C-alpha cells in the first residue's frame, strides 16, 4: 500500500521529493483536491502539497532552491 505524505511548505516538499529523484517517480497530482504530487514507485511513497500552500510558502523560488542539491540525481534514475 502506498504511503501518502502530506507536506505543508514548498521547501519541505522539495526536501521530501529530492532524495527520490534517483528512483522511479511519477506525477501524483489530485486535481479535484488541488494537490500537487510526486510518487516514488520504488519506495511506494506519495508526497503531496496543496496548491495554495505551495504558493503561500515560497512557490517556485523556495522549491527550486531546496531541490537544487538533488538535481544531479535526476539523470541517474534506476529502473528498480
């Protein structure tokens, strides 16, 4: 069963998603509930944040600054 983890700030969202970029990931948005999301298919975890919280806690600037240290991992995705 997939573990759903609800995040409440753009920075925390990036810090939660970042380590999973080297794994298999997929979008896990819930549009009717206005949630942005990423799921790690190898760890069976789903990270979601509401659009208003994302925008209200730093939006793209905070997200991009926090995700930057993990950027190199994106190109090293494993098939596991």
